[in-house]
């Protein structure tokens, strides 16, 4: 029989649990949920745009494009990003808005999104998951905050984030802690760069070891093959700067050879190993896009100062052999492209330098056949001014290609995001 003392202790524990839950609910009740305004928007199309003719501007702020919605950080009070907003791309009107107020100085580090869920990681370590259709809170979890920015990605129904010396995964819908994958002893500080779900319960996860998200002399890129049911690390490989890795469709990626920086390797991944499939020379040791059996390398044969791509060179993934070249007209260059569904999307623009800050210019969105480089379609972009910053910040970047739309950004700036559709 239970003693009165044990019963008392049990009652106290139950009471404390109820108090904790009540406080937790009270904290979360201080958050702002506007709820969905109007019906959930439909996707523009089932495939990437074939001949985009329509352009829309999306609101300022860092963006993710998903299912007819543009998601962005929000800064309501001018003291940092404390929330997320979803905007209906067709109407330009806010669809839902979430702000966290349970901790005054907790700001959004990063967020990831899928077709169902948005998961944000805050500076105090909290993960907050929202339903994409309604903006309502699904779950939240506490993780060690650390002293720097942390990332979160959604892939294969899992929200993946980092801890010191580990990568962790949660169920994107209910927040269950699914697995933890430990990094090697020489990688105690982990910055999550990307997550890709492959067949056979394999997740390819790229991290930056011992860094703060910006590649430095003491940082090491690491690629992990993880069983996404158990968190078991199946294989690992060191890489160069993760920002120079370009992910393709299926099991393929391209990255500079860590031993021979003037060579780009095409790598295949499966549960057993990661291995080189082909290699090709590159003046700068980089690739700019991978997909549909093609690797694109961008280069400036004149080797002018700064980052310019005046020549696109395509290689066959199967054997690394050249397949086509496309040189920009005199005085022009290419932005950063992407490949989707057999088509290359890239902006051709004036050749810009730091001296061009403030001038007006126009670019053109080109749609090319990935196999041959043949021009399929051209769309003139609105005129805009050249912003401040180095040459890397003066190029158009193809962002998300999803749900019948392609987003076009301006360097690494948050301004003037364009969305093109058929």
C-alpha cells in the first residue's frame, strides 16, 4: 500500500506539471496569430514555368516561395525579426502573420518550410512550428541556444536543426524527437547548411564544422549520410566551403575537389557510400547549377576582378564531357542559374562593377534547354538601380522554382524579389 508521504509527493509532482503546462500555455498565448485570411491559395502549376510571361513583385524581406505563398521574416517594432508572415503572391495581401512575444528579445534566426509546415528557430533556442494553411501553432520545442545563429531545414517530413556536436530531427507535424546524429569529435560546433532526402531512408546533410555560417580558414565542410529513421551516420566526407556545393536532382551533387580546387567533382550518393561519378576542369573550381543530367560552370575567361560569369559551360553528368557553351554578349554577364525539369533558368544582365552603384539597368530572364543550351524563352525584367556592396551582390539569383513559379532575387539583398509565372 502506498504511504501518505508517497501520495503527497505524487500529488505535488502532478500539480507542478499542471502549473508548468499552464505557464507554457500562458506564454504562448501572448504570441500573435492573425489566422488565415481567405482560402488557401492554389499552386500556379504542377511544373516549373515553361514560358514565363507574368511578373509579380513580392514584399520586402527574406523570402521562401511555397504553394502560392511568399514567406518572410517580419520586423514589426524595428528591433529585429520577431515573426513570420505569409503573403498571397497573386494578391499581394497578407495571408497570415505570426509573432512571438513570450520572450522580449527572442528573434528568428532561420526558418524552413514545406508544403504543409513552417518551422522557425529563435535566438533563445526555441523551435516553433506553424501550419502553412492556417498559420496556427502546431508545436514548439526547446533546444540549447548557443552563442550564434542556428539553422533549421524541412526535408522528408522532418525538421532538422543543429546542436553542439550533433544534428537533430523532429517530426514536422507533431514535434516528436525522431533522432540525433552525432558529428565527429573534430566537429564540436555545427552550422547546418542543407538537408536533402534521398531514396532508401537516406538523408544527405551538409554542415560547416567549427564555424559561424561564413567560411573561414579554420572551418571544415562535412557531408553526412544519415539513416533518417534512426539517426545512424552511414558515411561522412569532408568538403570545401558548403556554399560552393551545388545540389542536383536525385542522388547527385557537384562540388570542388578538396584536393584539387581547379576540378569539380560530380558525386553520387546511396546508403553505402558517396563516390565520384565524373570530374571536369574549372578555372575557379566551382559549379553554378546541377540538374537534368547537366552541370553548369560559370566563368569569366578574361579574369577580371570580382565574380562575373560571362561564359556558361555545360558538362554531361554521366561522363564529365563538355556538352555546350553560351557566351554572354559584350558588356553583359549571367547571374546565378538553376536547373529544373530539363530547363535552365538564368538572368542575363549588364556587366556591373562597384563603380555602377546607383545606375539604372535591366536584365532578362532566359529559359534554356538543359541538354543543348538552346534558347527557349526570354522575359524582360523591370528596370532597377544597382545597390551597394561588392560585385557578388550585384547579380540576379534564381531562387525557388516550385508550384509553377520561379523567384528571382537581387544578389543577397532582400529588395525587389520578382516572381515569374507562365
